[in-house]
C-alpha cells in the first residue's frame, strides 16, 4: 500500500518586508486531491507577514478542537513558538535522523519581530496538530488541547 505523506507548505513569516497583492491566485490544478478547506492562509493588513499551511484536516481541527482565540496571550504564544520552531528547524537539518517528509521546510521565525496575534495563533496550533497527528514530540512540553 502506497504511503501518502501530505504535502506541507509552511511559508512562515517572510523575513523581508514585502506586501502581497490581494489578486494573487494559487493554481492547484495538478493537486486534484487538494480541497479548499485544507489550505489555511492568514495575513494581516497590520503586518507584512503571512503564514500558509496546506495540511489535510488542519482547518477542521483548528475550528473544532483548538482553544479559542484569546485563550493564550500573544506573549505566551510567541514563547512557545520560539521553542517549537527551534526544534522543528533542528529536525529539518537532520534528515537521516528525522523523517524528511515530515520536516520538509525550514521555518524562518525571528523572536524580535512582532508577527501579530493571528500568525502566532495559527503557527502554535499547527504545531499542536502536527504533534498529535504524526505522534511527534517537538519539545519536552506535552502537546495538549
């Protein structure tokens, strides 16, 4: 049986300040199995940062199981994301030790940059979803909902 590894694209927090055109479209004609609800994109008029997560089931999980917005403070989310991103990037650099299909892309996250609440909220919840779905443990902190 062919093992299907979901295509994960995580463009997290582009380091250069660049604005995005609202007219941009993503052509997914080659990805016949990709459903619109499998793509979560968050960007803010207040910042020039965007996070795009393409993961089957994440959007439904985020709406049904994740803690509501405002449950955690932005500072708390930022501190957790700093730890989780560091662990993720370490695993990304060790493809012989960790599954390279799970840790495909490096995440560029600068702790000195204010990405806003929404970006930090989505990123943190993606890490929770990822750890629970793939039975991974990025830090010594137990992923809980």
